[in-house]
């Protein structure tokens, strides 16, 4: 429920380019994205930092490949 509200808020509050892609990495959290330690209000990650980074790279490469087609 909170996630859905956040997404609705972001969609109303931020201008996205037409090729914007929002991806939710299940088990990931904010602190592991940049490896800068725990963040207030951040959920506990259920995947390793390495797995999170691997998924992020895969999603980024996929998005980049879609842009050049």
C-alpha cells in the first residue's frame, strides 16, 4: 500500500521522459544501491549487495539496448 502511494506521488510530482523505466528490485534497499550504510527509514535488504548490483546492471543494460533499437 505504501509503495503504491509512493509510486502515485512520484508519477504526479516528477516529470519523466517518455523512455523512463521504473524497476523495483525485490529484496533491494536504498543503502545497498550506493553501499553507503544504513539509511533512516530504509527497509532491511533480503538480497546481498552483490545481487542487487547485478540486477541493477542487468536492468540498465537492458534499458540501454532498448534505446538503440
